[in-house]
C-alpha cells in the first residue's frame, strides 16, 4: 500500500479515525475524505491531504477519485453510500473496500461481479470485524465438515458497545426484519427469530438470538452450505434497548 494512492472516505467517523490512526502507525499516507469539514482538521493534524465531497452523483464522485488505486469507504449507512461509490470505482478502475455489515450491500457488490472483472477491480465490502473473520471461520468449518448442510455461528463481545454509526445503521435495519438462509435462499424472518444458549468457552453459556449478520449472505457463497443462521450474544430485550439507546444518544 505504500506505493498505492488510496483514500479513506468517511475519515472523520469513529471507525474511520481508527483506520487513519492505524494507517499512520504503519507509515501509510492515505488521502482523507468525507462529507464533513472535520476531515480537513484530521488530515492537517497528521500531515495528510484531504478532500471534501458528497456522494451526490456517480459522475461527481468519479471526478474526485480519479487517479486513486483503492477507495476505503467508511461512511455509513452503507445502504446510502455504497452503490454510488462502487459505480464510481468501476468507472475509475479503483478497487473498492468498506466496513459494512449490511446484507443489501454484499448483494449489490456481488451483482456487479461481471463489471468488476471487466474493469479489473476488486469489490470487497465488509473488510472490518464483519464479515471477514467469521467468513474465514465458516470456510474452515466447511473444510473440516465437507458434507455440512447447516451452519450456525455465534458472536459475543465483552466490555464494548457499538459506535453511534453502527447503532444507527442497526436501527435503520430494524424495519427490514431478520434474515436467515434456508435451502440456499435468503429468507426474511421476525427480529430475534430464534433464541438459544451457546457455550462460548471462556465466556461460558450465554443467551443469544438470531440477527441479520452479513454472514447469512456471504457464508453461502464461501461454503455453499444452504442453511445458515447467525446468533448474537444478547437477549431480544437487551438488543433492542442497547441499539436504540446508542442510536438516539
């Protein structure tokens, strides 16, 4: 990456700032960009270049990212930003990555596979904690259990809570219900469709519930397993209370 020209869009957000800090620690010099002028101050403080622009149209974004090799989109909700940025990247021959966990974005990126191949670019949403680590685990499990027909995964965190951006995206997604994979087809189900107790080893047995995690979409393409459910370590009541609180406050 040291010889690549790359941009962090949404560099003023919570996760965007963390990525900026890590990039600097590694000796990288990304161009920082976003919709807010806060980006200018962050870039100036770290001796980096900056750009301020909105994702108002593909043509406008294309003019802003011309000459870049990689665009890291950290501006959510990605349901509102990914399509425009992906199209601009395809037309600019720039690789696209983001930190989404939104199933609709994975689906859209996958629908652009032919265009990406023709442009010679990589479209890789979900390079954060969701979904690459869990997707790698799913692929490992498939390797060990090649005849598997059902994949059930669980996630637990201790001592942390979602950022405001993540919480707002989660609340936005409440209107779309939950998601599971059944017989190879994505199926919409009620929120917290199922609950179960999972023994997470060090953390012990914990109550969990199904959530529309990105793996419900991606793990099917990685493993071919037709039935997939993803569980998050929260009760239905605690999940709704926690995410709504963070989104509002």
